[in-house]
């Protein structure tokens, strides 16, 4: 039974509240000793303190645990409903990388952007016309930081990123697109070479690196460059074999808004990916539709 089926089962069989029993027990186990210590601080005897903690701490802790569990459960059910409305399947906490459902898992291992060992949550997957897509949140304090390098060392690195992975219908030339940094002026060892375009403004804002610079130059046209010029520089795009990987890094200032409404950030990611694939020539990447809510594309 999938995670999604389990969550629907909570509501359809009345098992939703039964799922809250662990939260109730944890709440009681936390509050009861706290009440006992509080009573001792008021110089109650051990016996009296134990009675008060059982009479007051046990029900208060159970109720607080119930409320916390209820809130968390409702959030997961909101994810399930939102995913269904948009044509995706939801998994709260994927247990392994195989939950991503990608056919190109081996290629993902060679990605320069993907945090293979980060904690993943709120995974959505879908398969349309043989192309699998997945999106999830990744949390880690140790990752490749292409934007905030030594020149921006005074900026706090975000520990949260949203990853969207889309399988392409053809093999794409290996390349990355990321915001330009000071180190991009230095020729560093590696298989990827910097690609220069005729647009000076684009070259000043974005850096494109590719294994085959000519292939990258031929497949990112003027429409692509103009589209990227209108985007914020927390985005990183990578093509590796049969995969397109889009990473959106969240700054600390965005984390609070993300916690309040993470699905709005996912929708924003969908819109970028859909528009990006339509700005890129079809021989690099076929346009993709990621939300069933809007069938006008």
C-alpha cells in the first residue's frame, strides 16, 4: 500500500484519529514528567506531585499531543489532495531514491547539482507518455554551492532546496546554467567548458558550461536567453544525459514563507519549468506540462 493510499484510508475508515494515538502518547510522556518537576519546585511531596502530574499532566499532555498530531495529519492530507488535483502522487518521506520513479537513476549519480545524501520530503511523482517527473524538498547543510562562493561569504547558505527532475525524450548535451560568480572568470579543471553567447547582458548574469560548447550554443536560442534574463538567480539548471534537473535554492529569508505554504513554491517551480522547456528548441527538450489544473498549454 502506497503512502497516498494509507492517507486516504485514514479518512475513509475512520483511521485518521487512530493514527494520532502515538502523538497522544508522546504528548503525555513529555508533559507528565514536566508537571511532576513543576510540582516539586513548589515544594510538594513526591506523592502529591505524582498525583497532580497524573491528574493534570497526563490529560493536558495527551490533548496537546492530539492537537499537534491532528495538525500534522491534516497537512499531509492537504498535500495528498493538492497532488491529486495537479496529477501527481504524493509521498511524505521517501525511504529510498527508488521512490523517485526515474528510469535514469544511474545518470542522476553523475549530476553536479543534485544532493544525493540530503534529507528528502514531500515527494511528488508522475509519469506521462513515458516521461517520469518528480519534485521534492531537500534539506542539507552540506552541498555544492555554485552561487554563494567566497565573494558572498557573508551570506548565510540556505539549507533548503526544491528539486524538479524531468526525464527528456532524447539525449541532451551535458550542461549547467547557473548565476555568474567571480570564480567563473577563472578557468578551472573539469570536463565542462564555459559557453559564451552574443548577449553581453546574459553572459554577465548567467554562466553556461557544457561538455560540448557548440552543441550547447546551438540549442539555447535567443528566446531561451531572454527568458533566463527575466528569472531570479537562485535557479540552477542541469542537463545530464536523459535528465533535466532544476534546483531552486531558498534563502533564509524565504524559509519562513516556504514553511507556511510550500505548495506555492512547488507551483512556482512548475511554472518556471514549463516556460523554460517552451523557450528551449525542441531538439534539446520537448515542452512539458506539469500541472493538470491548467490544460491550456
